[in-house]
C-alpha cells in the first residue's frame, strides 16, 4: 500500500503537468481544428527563459526570498511564450487557415523544428540544471512521502484548470471562444472577432505552457532544448485520451496518463522481472547471475505503458473518454 500511495502521488504530480500542457492543445484544436505540434517547444522555451532569469537573479546575489526568484522566472517566461504563441498564429497558421488540412499540419511540425533549433542556438545543447534554491521539505502521508514542490505543482495546476474553466464558461470572452468553436462564420455574423479570439486561444495556451515548463523544470531539476518534444507528445496524447477539444477531457487525460506511467513503472516492472520466472531464468541464467534482474518493462519503459493505454482507448473509444466536443461544420 505504501508503494501504491507513493506512485499515485508521483503520478498526480506528473499528470498535473501533462494536463496543463494538454489544455493548450485542446483549446486550439477546439476552436480551429488545428493540432499545434509546436506547443511542446513553447513549453520548452518557457522553461529555458525561466532558467535564465532565475540564474541571473541568483548570480546578482540580491537578498530575495527563493519564492520571489522563482516567481520572477515565471513572470518572465509567460509574456515571452505568449508572444511566441501569437506570432505562431499570426505568421504561420493564419495564412493557411483555409488551406487543406495537411498544409498547417506540416507547418506546425516545421515551426516545432525551428523553435527547437533556435533554443539550441541560444542556450546550447547541454542540459541546464535548475538551481535548487527552494527548500524541498518532505511530508509523510500514510507511509508515502510528498514534497513541497509536488504539493505546489498539484495545487497550482488545480487552480489554473479551475480558473481556465471559469474563464471559458463564465466570462463574455469565454462565450466568444465557444461561439467561434461552434461555427466561425456564424460567430462573425454575431459580432465576434474570430481573428482576435483565435489569437487569444494561442496566447492563453502558451501562457499555460510557460507555467507548465517552469513546473517541469523545477520538479525534475533540468531543462533541455529537446525536452518539449516528448512532453508535447505525451500532452497531446493526454488530450486525445480524454477527448480532444474538451477542456475537462484534457484535464482527465493528463491525470490518467501520469497515473498510468507511475503505476506501470512501479508495479509492472517488478512483475516482468524475467529472472523470477523459471523458464526465462534458465535461459538467461548467466545474465541473472551477473545482474540479478532482467526486467522486460520497468521505469525506463514508462512511455510504453502510457501509449499502450492510449492505443487501447482509441481502439475501443476513438472519440476519447469524455467524447470529442467538436462542432459540426455546415
């Protein structure tokens, strides 16, 4: 039970980050039916900008509390990512809005590669270690341990998800977003500025991605110019898992994906230790004697568990767990 609880805590932490990034994918897709594959690189740039600002503040030796230093990194990353999100929509995607769907998809992949290599030029290819300036206290919960960083990530993610839900369903601009998602032309006839709304969805998703990038870098203690690829792929998978175009689906998909990864790495790895099985133990006797363990699936294969569950869900429920909330076009 202690292992189960610990893996659930770890899964909730990772899943919270996936959910925040997945919201960026699902908002854009829900409005204009576009998969913004450059979103993972926007998250990466947010982590890199925050890293640079945090290192600069630490290097100045200013008598600032650690929380203020990290907050300064977040406040610097958010507007940078929002500007990148706006430029992506304005320069790369808006001219192709009425083109065949393959064109913006290829453009999105191209913009992802461009942003990744721009980050390589600015920050280099070496991984950047986030400075551990905040005290990461650990608390016992029923035999498991949860750190203050994990608590902060989970609480911040819940707050952001609740805030976004309130914004979309309770504000006037949120109504405009939902109207544009239903039908761009009809929304325009009702006085909604579709270009403004679509640009706003990109910038809001980019702002969420910036915060997620800082959370990811703080939790794992590292940032790299390629970190956005696998993180973005998993977040996109989480959006599809929950039902892309559905805000609640993106949140649910992110949490479930994190839990599946954690539980799979914690349990299935031990179950697939081939040295414990008589037949395989005899076949691999030399390796088992040398290493003690020959694991078919383990923590290094946690991505396998996540995408295996995704495939199963798509086979039996292609629209995702909560269904695909996409308007029918006239």
